[in-house]
C-alpha cells in the first residue's frame, strides 16, 4: 500500500514539474503553435466562404499537418 502511495505521489510530482517546464518553455514554440492554429482557422474560413476550392483547402491543411505555414515553406500573405 505504501508503494502505491509513493508511486502516485511521484506521478503527481512529475506532472507538476512537466507543467511548470511547459510554462517556462521558450515562447517561440508557443508562438509557432499559435501561428499554425491561426492558419488552420483562416483556411476553414476561406473554404466556408467559397474563396478556395477543395484541392487548395486539402493542400493547406496538409501543410498545417506537416507543421508548415504554407506551401513551399513560406508564409501565406492572404
């Protein structure tokens, strides 16, 4: 019983340390994720409003899934 309590306490401590490290991580990683989320939202909006066709939408989402901001590795200006 004591062993189980120690293991659970270690897991809680590890989780707390992980969360603290994530909060203190370099901002660049968080900014990159935010940029990808923004690119995804922009693609969905463009598709819903009929500004891009299905092929362009799939290509854009493929880029987001590959963690790139746009085709050919450069930012979308639209």
